C-alpha cells in the first residue's frame, strides 16, 4: 500500500509538472499583458520599463527556468494586476470554490442515488422513463444556462434567495444546484445501469431464492458492487466540477478561484493563471488518489499490486 501511494504521488508530480509547463507556454502565447496593464496613455518607455520589471523582456526559456526555480520554493510570482503573491491570492479564494463544489457534490449524490436505484428497480415503467428524461435533460442543459434560468425564476421572479455573492445557504443553493444538475444526471445513468446489471447477477438471484429481504439484498449484495463504478465516476466529477465552477462562479459572482481565473485570463495575468492551474491540478491528483484507495474499503477483495494499480 505504501509503495502504491508513493508511486501515485510521483505520478502526480509529473502530471502537475506537465500541466504547469503547458499552461506556462500557452499563457505567454496569448499576448503581452503589459499593454493591457499600462493602458493606452503609456509611452513605449513605460511599457519597456514595466516589461523589465515583470521579467517579460527575458527569452522564454529564461522565464521558464526562473519560474521553475521559484515554484520549487513555493513562489509562483506576484499577480501582474493586484501586485500581491499569486498563490496567496488563489488560496484565499479556494475555500469558496471548495464550499461550492462540496455543496454541489452533496446535491449530486442526494439526487442521483435514489433516482438511479428507483429507475433500476422499476425498469421499463413510467418511473424509469421519468428518471431517464431527467438524465437526458441534465445532459443537454448547460450549467451556466441553468444558472441564469434559476436567477430569473427565484431571485427576480419569486423574490427569494440571492443572485450573487457569498453568505449563508441562501447564497449557496442556486449556484450549487446549477453546478450539480449535469453531474447528477450522469451519475443517475451510471447507477441505474450498474444496478440493473448487479440485480441480474447470479448471487443476487440466489440471495432472493433463499428468502433474503429485498432491503438486505440491495444493501449487502447489490449496492456494495455498484459503489465501485460510482466511486470512479465521483472522482472524475470533482475535476469536472472545478472546471464547471468557472462559469457558475462568473454567473453568480461567486468569489472563488474560477472567478479569479476568468479575470486573470482576460487580463493575461500569467502568475495567477499558473497558480490556479497548479492548485487545481493538485486537488485533482489528490482526489484521484483518495478514490483509488477507497476501493479497498468498498470491496475487501481489492488489492494493490506491484504494478501500481488496484488488483
């Protein structure tokens, strides 16, 4: 187990190195941020002075080596716009994004599990068709469009809840719901398909033939096997939710790292873009590791072999 964890962490470092290198190159290909920061009234001497101040007058390989040497010590540079450490700026906004993602994940699980199980137990009935319609709608409706629709209906139409900002549950419920719908639809389909497959397995039919109560069949025999496939998808959901939070945070003016990322991209604030990418990649790598380790808790038959994969 320890060797597996070490290997996965080393793989995660390689992944973060690759992602950070890619975003470093792509962000600099997007254009010169000094022209945006200096403004139209700045002279060419002012622009060159600012470019030298930020180190952007150096060749790209030199900038990259400087970036890596500073990043190795936890310094991702200062924001070009806010003139403060980029990593600190991102970490200050991270709790808001995690709050939104956790709330959306709770809504996703609370909606998908009951609907998926109900649809599987009542296969090819009106309940199953209703759940399938919900799942299809969740796939086709973009989260940001749903967010705008929720704002029109609840804060503007019914005068309840809030359109923007962070605070109590009244501020959280709309952006979390908008973010959760697509993932709840996807998870519902996976749970339904997995439950149908498991309920038709020989060991489930044997348990029923022995007179085991239906609730015991579902919880002890069927549900545990479904959790393996569900755990994998939930791990991927975290990464997708962090990506989807960018638009949702912009729609609801939620002060998370997605909101900061949009501002940094429009202003070509390289250090902030790099900090957001590195923090997000770290969360995704750690989440994937936790999901892989959870397999052994869900199913004791899972073992971690020398090849670095659950066996």
